[in-house]
């Protein structure tokens, strides 16, 4: 009888343990389902920025693809749904899509069905006085809400570079002229004439994404005279870009504020 009494006391405890285990398993499965749903939401949108140059105009195209299996709705606080900015080598803004535009203040929505894309376009008309060089392009889609999902899980900003030749097509400006290049595949010889303060100038070699070389150089004499210079550029073949243009930027640092001045962009070699 004593043993039976002990079992009577133990059985309820065992039942509680079993019920707790079953309940915990259900909760964990529910958490796994919620976690799986969140993971699906994370990768639902894929934005792309495309840049094309046609004569004296730059065309921008933003495309955002819905890679999920459900419709995604983007809610915008106003009619302004995106913006594009272009900055030069000194970080100075040269173009902003939204500049001098008036937007409707009413909220707007864009629905993108599963597998579909939505497009936005913008054009930048180049001014005759713009300088050649490598420009940085930043494009941002600006919704206040993504449904289903969260703004925190979506990458809605894109960056790229844009290489522009000088308007005249000549490799010269107020500080550099008569530029001559020889060489290929990472070995180049650069010569020309400079008219710079105390004969000091510098150069950078970049593809717009990576800086391969950044050095200081000297001309044979300082301004106001035009003075010859020559130097070699060496980049290992393993570091050369697979695609894109390798650009040489010649410039001098302003004695007033240290900013890059009279930047002259010279294409060294294009890789395809």
C-alpha cells in the first residue's frame, strides 16, 4: 500500500513534465515558423542602378525587383519616391535629381507583384563647363514602409561610379597640358607639363572603386611657368580590374584649404 501511495504522488508530477515538454515543443515550432517567415521577407527586394551616357546627357535607371512569392507594397510619404546624387572627386555635389522639383505631399503606394519590377528614370544634362573625372553616383529609394517586411531588412541604396571625359576632349586644363601616355597592363609612363604652386602636384590611379596608387610628384619648375614632368606608374597584374577603366587623376592641393584643385582625368586603359 505504501508503494501505491508513492506512485499516486509521482504520477501527477510525471504528467506535468510530459505536458510541459509537449507545450515547449509546440512553442519552439511556432518560433521556427516565425523565424522562417522573417528570413523570407529579408531577401524579397533587389534594387539595381544602371547608368548610360548619350552625347551630353547621362541617363539613370533604377529598377527594383520583387524576388518573393507575394506582392510587396512600398508606401511613400509624398510623391518623391527616389533620389540620385552625383559628386565629384572633392565630394562636391554636381547633380541631384530632386533639386528644384515640386512633389505632391499626399502619400503614394507602389505595388510590385511577385517576380515583377518597378522602374524609375532620371536624366542629367551635362553643362559645357563641367570637368572630366570620376564621379560617384548614389541612388536611394525612399519609402516610409514596406509591407510585408521592414525597412531595416531591405537594401534600398545603390552606389556606382561614372567616368567623364573633359568637354573639349583634350587632356588639359589650367594646370596640366600636353599629357602623353605610353604602356599597358599595369606599366605606364606619363609625361606632360604642369603649372602649379611650388612645382608640387599629385596623382591618383583608380577605377572608381579602388585606389591603386596615390603619389606626390614635382615638375621642373613652379608657376607661373609651364614646366615638364615625367613619372612611371606600376600596378601588379593581379590588382588590375577585370572590367572598367583605369583612370589617372592629376591635381594639386590648394595652398588655401588643401582641397584637390584642377583635377584632370586621364584614361590609362580600359579592361573588358
